[in-house]
């Protein structure tokens, strides 16, 4: 029996997941002024695999609806300026492995 190998990129893999976004965010920037004044690297826009954080018009924007709930932002923010918690029950990402 011959195995078929198919390559899949991260965007294709993320497409398999489904989200049920809540009307309230489970992610919070504690003090936006810290992002604006002290964070020169804007690290959250780089290490978040779901691209939840985006720098727009001199401010940080949070698109929590697409969060993968990995917690990388809570660990990686050099200023500990992101409050992360799990979404309320029944909301958030639903992983599909197929």
C-alpha cells in the first residue's frame, strides 16, 4: 500500500478550524500607552500565529475573534501588558484535525 504525502501550509491548516466569537474579548491590552511609548519591537504582531495583534495608525488593534488560545501573547509580551484568559464556555476556537 502506497502512502500519499500532501504538504499543507499553516494558512490551509488554520482554515480547517472554526470559531464561535463571543461579544466580549478574552484578550485585553492593559495599558495601550505602554504599547505606543515603550514597545519599539511590537513583538505581539510577530509571535502571534493567528495574527490577532496588528499595529494600525499608531495604535495596537486586537482581533480576538480569530485567537487560537495558545497563550503566546501572555508569555511573550516583554512588558506583560496583555491580559489573557480563556473565552467563556461555548465560545472560542474549535480545532479540526482532518
